[in-house]
């Protein structure tokens, strides 16, 4: 046995042990945990021995196998863009009047996001055209026809708006899902106007529809920051220690904080003064931006003086000192309300509430009479400038999302009931075992010892596929099981090619050693080419497929790569041991 | 043990003309069939709603159909799945929302009754109604008015004041699945079934998925072809391509003839067939290349015959082993997975056939043409037989 052989053997042993080791979390999650606890990583970690890999490397079941809801929402940016175009039209007409450029009638073409301005006095049109195009630079000129000017929203604007609308919708959806406490929810953008949501293990279709069924509610509420309510409550009625509720006070403003939303709400329930309401603010985790690290309470006025309906715009920018801010403006009615509100409450905080969650609570510094407000993010030593700008953008998004929501409709819903999953798992594993058993038995009978060696490689390949699925945090779906079986069928093809080649070389009268060596060498490129072509198809399927089909592609791709290792290297090392090491004169094939 | 004991000497090349002829006729027939009858598209591609219900007592598909019809659901197809004792059924509906032409006309009348409106626009695909009212309306009465006409409503949204007067509203109509549940629950205290699965795909999404699926097939073929051309001689390319196209058409033919549902999983099968069927072709090509070096000067048809005969047992074995692994899926698989296994089996069989009878003979044809051209260039004369 030469050095290279020992090296290969060492690699094979390491890979085998490694893949078995990585299957430990999957073993515990499937056979040691009750089914409903399968997604409980904390419990899994506790149950496992210390030497096991982290619990997150457990084999994830797809929605089709464990039940749950998969949905794709389409954000109807067209309707929102139409509204925006119309609003801009109104602004243009007012602008022309305010600047005393003349008078125009504005007609909107909602299909093409176009506005046609018709000047009452044709002589003023040239000046109007110049001024309007310079001021409203989100529009571009389409054509000019005497006293008619047609302008349209720029493509860059449409794209920006589309992205923004999808981001707004995602923000609202994320917050709502967070409220329900669904573990492992996955929300991502798909294409340029769709959002894909996976809620594994979740069955409540009615509530899932709330995601889209209701528009986000944006409200402005006054915060009662002088009330000692939270302090008194905390001192007179101390919460149990395990609840994790703590009292914090900044600038004499008492708030309660806890990691768990429900615990906090249960604690204050029934104790709130009659004309007040307790709302929560999510404190985002610094590590994972999309998740809430903890929640803080706010005592707010029960009355809602102003809602998002009256808000016309919100834009993030930086002021002359480079500080991040959000500029907001209200329509005529909103401006009046806002003026009264700010006049009455100078020095107090106003909470910006989206879907009953406080997003932020800026302080009112002065009366704002014209309906144009400015929210400064304020310097915070723990945050970088970029983070503050990011915060301003997020706030603008919240405000816009509540003011001008783009309607969201369901593109796709796939819901799998919890009872269907176990049945599919049972049938799927049975199908896989039967298929594999047939292949294993056939190989052993047909190629005798060489067949058994191929079987060992096949079983290692199976273990490798499962452990790599676990390592990559991929999900195992029903088509994935089919892909697993098929891949093992393809993997064993390589050994068929090798063994046939060895037989052929033996038939040519070669010695056992020469036959094995040449058999492997000559079959290698054929096997390689065959694997690469199937890999190409698998990779394309992986890139374009979604949901369960993607699970199939994952199993196929991992399995083919693993097969190059197991069916060529592993079997060769074992065969070489018998032929060279034991100096056998014959090879059992 | 051996399946083919002696060296075979079958003249595959001699039979290439009838084989090519039969294959071409079959392929053409399938293509014509697809244009005339089309596939039985699943919800993935056609859009629509599929609901899987499991009843807690014995029912037949006919019972369910009657129940649906008595609640006004006429275009529903009911299909049992699994064994009869499981009482599981798939209910398939074409539409995705409850909004139809008639419904929207009724809804328009109901909304007009509330006050004058400036325009009314029903988006049947997405189940949305947009309208502009001259006066400000409360969403609740609008909802009640429309629901009064029998259309389920999810929400009425106020979109705010419109430029030039009027208020915009949007009515979001409930999905078809809701209607199915209401229909099936009708007259019962509590439902006698549980919902196993709901699949709902909007028409636009369906179209997107379909286009994406077709494109992925084209990409796969082009990429594999590039790889084959790069690894082998260029003249092997066309043979491989025609073999791939042949296999895809034949497997499509399976879906066409059996009327099994054509969905995302079917695309996965077609892609895998493309990747897999080329495997056998590569085994044969590899051998042809090898023999070409060994028997220099021998005519290509003879070389190919030797190569195909030499590799015959492994061609049959590799396909057989892969087919063997599918047996379990064919026994225990239900629904999509059974279809997957069955179509894959068809793919393996036609893939094996095509690498012997299509991919290899085409190489000869190309070689002959090249030789003819060469001769033509040399002698300046047209050859009598190509």
C-alpha cells in the first residue's frame, strides 16, 4: 500500500465520521423530540450530548412535510403609482397657480402614469413648461402640442417607487408576523413586485390572511410621559422574577421592558387608567436587524387625533449639519389638526404608531402651523451616522407605508395541514428504503464483492447527502426525497460503468491488478462527463425552482457531487486494498 | 452474473433509417397533439385553486360534487386520492377569486345604490374592484352592500381623496378557497372534514412560472450542449441535442397522452431527463471516440456499431439500476411523486433508446456530409449519393 492510499483512507474516514457527526442533531430532532417540539432549537440543544454539533444543523423539513403556510403576495404598485401620479398632478396645478405662471388644467392618464397640462392661456405655456420640468424633476417630457404638454413619471422613479412599496409591505408583514410569534418565519422579496412568506408549522389560514386582508393603520398619538404609572405599578405590584420585566427610566420617563411581548401585555392588562392605553415598541436587535430584542411600554392617550390618511408625504434626508431627519407634510385637514395638536402639546412626545406598535416617539419642539413637520433622529452616541440615516429611512418608510399603502394581493397560497406531513414522511421514507434495498441487493448479486463495495459507497453517499442538507440548512421536501432516491440510483451507475470496464479488461486477459487500475482510469472521464451534464440541469433547476422543487434540486446537486467522491474514490480505495494489499490474483466482479 | 453473455453484434446502424423515421413521426404527432389538445396544466401553471379535504366518514366524489353544486359551485372537479378508505379528495376550481363578470355587475349595482360614482373598474384576475365615489363613504356599508349580492369580501379599503373631487375605494374580494369551505360546511353544525392542503396560484404568477419553466429547459439544453461540444468533437453536438429534444418531447408525450397534471414537478422531471439521458449518450460517445483511435481507417458506421454493441450491457444496466431505485416511489408514492417517478421512468427508457438509435446515427450523417463536402472540394464534382 503506498502513501497516497493511506492518505485517501484517512480522508474517507474523516468524511465518514464528519457526516455521521453532523447527523446527530437530525437524529435527536426526529427520534428524541416530540413532533410539536421539532422546531424548538433550545430544547434540542439541551437534549443533545455536549460533543454534538450546534442544534441549528438539524435537517429541516419542508413545508410539505411538516405542514405550514407558504404564500406569495403581489404588491399592486400600479394602483399606488396611479394615485401618486394624480397627487403630483394636483401639486403641479397648485404650483403653477402659486408661482403666478398662469393656469393649467391637469389630466391624468392612469395607464401610462402620464399627466397632460393644458394652459388656459397658450402664451404662458413656454414658461410653465420650463419651470415645471425643472421643479418636478421626477417627471420627464413626452411631447408638446401647442398649449398641451404631456409629461410622464420617469422610469427610475417608477422603479424606485416600486422597490419602496415592496419594502413598505414587507415591513408591515414582518411586524405582524413578529406579533404572532411564529418561529422560523421566512420573508423574502421575489422578483420585483412579490414577497414570499413561509410559515412552517403554522396552520391558522384565517390569521395568515390578515397579513394582506387589512391595510396598515398609521396613527399619531400623544404620549403621557409625565405619568408615574409604570413606576408605581412596578413598585406596588412587582412582577414575578421569571417574567424578566424590568423598569427603566430615561430623562424621568419611566418605561417597562421585557423580552417577551405577551408577558409584558399580560402584566399591564386591566391596570391601565381608563383614558389611557399601553402600546409596545420593538427594540430591534443590533445583530439581527429584523428581529426584536425586547419590547418597551408606552402610556398613550386613548384618543387618536391624527391618522395616516391625512399624511401626504414623508422623505428621509439630512439637514445642513449632516443630521438625519424625516420631512413630513399633511393635507389641508391634517395640517389644521396637526397645528392644534402641536400648539397644545409643546414639549411632549408624540408616538408614531403603525398597526398598534409604537415605531418612535419624537418630542414636539414647537407649534407647527403649516402642516410641514420635521422629525430629527437626534444624535445617539451608540449609533454611527450611517445607522442614523438608515433609521430615518426606516421611519420614512413606516410613515409612507401607513399613508399611501400600495394594495397587496395574494399571488399564491400553499397550505399543508399538519396531519398530512407525517403520512407523507412515512410513505416517502418507505419508498426510499424499498428503492435503495432493491439497488443494494441487485448490485451484491450481480457484481458480488465489487457490488458490495459499491453498496458501502452508496450508503456513505446517502449519509453525505443528508448531512450536507443539514449543514447547508437546506430543507428536505417530498420531491427532495424523490431526488435523494434518484440520485443514489444515478450514483450507482458510476460503479456499474467501472465494474463493466474491469470485466472487459479481465476478458482481454489482463491481471487482476491491471484490470482494476485500468478499469478505474478509463471509466473516470466518462463518469465525470455524465455527472457534469446532470449537474448542469440540477443547477439550473436550483436557480429557477421554488419551494418543494428547489428541495429536489438541492438533493440532486449535493448527491451528484458526493457521488463523484464515493463511487470513484471510496470504492477504489477498498478495491485496491483487496487487490494490491491482500495481493489477490482474482477480482470478484 | 451477466445479462448479456456473449458479445453481441447487432447492426444498430443498419436500422437507423426506420428508427429515425418512427421517432420523427412520434415526435411530430406529440407536438401536433400538444398544439391541439394542450397539456392538463396544474394550478402551478394555469392558476386556480386546489383544496384537499379529508372527511371523517365515508363519502364519494359524487356526494361532494352534489354538495358543491347545491351551494352554487358548478365548475368544480373532484378527484379521490389514495385508497378509497382514506376519504381524501382534491377539489379543483378554475378561478382564484370569487369575482366574476356577473358578480362584478351585481356589485356595481349595489355600490351605485349607495350614491353616485364616477367610475367603476373590476380587476377579475386579482379580485379587486376600484371605484370612485362622489361623496365620502364608510367602508362598512360598502362591504355589506356588496356581500348582499353573494360575493365574499375580505376588506374595503379607503384610498383617500382623489384629485378633482371624489373618493377612491378598493374592494378586495375573498378567494375561491373560502367559498369552497363555506359551500362544504353548508347546513352542518361543524365541518365533517379537515383541510389537508390548499394550493392557490394567481393567473399572473402561473404565467410567470410557466415561462420560467420553459426557459430553464432551454438554458439547460444550451449549457449541456456547450459542455458536450467542449469535451467532445463538435460533430457530436447535434446528435446530443437532437437526442435531448427527442427525450423531452417523448416525456411531454407521456403527460399529453395520460392527461396527468403538468406542473412544476413535471418541469423538474424534464430537466432531470435532459441531464440524465445525455449520460447514456456520453457513454456511447466516449467509446466511439476510443474505437476511432484504435481502428483508424475503419468506416465510421462500423466503428459506431462496435461501440454500441460493446457498451450495450452497461447502457442497459445503468438505466436498469436507476429505474430500480424508482420502484419504491412507484409503489408508495401518491399524487405528484408517483407522476414524478413514472415520467422519470419513461425518460430513462426513451433516453436509453435515443442514445443508441438517435444520437449515434446522427453523428454518421454529419460525418458523411462533411466527407461529401471534402470530396466535392477535392474533385470539384457533386457526389451522386450523399
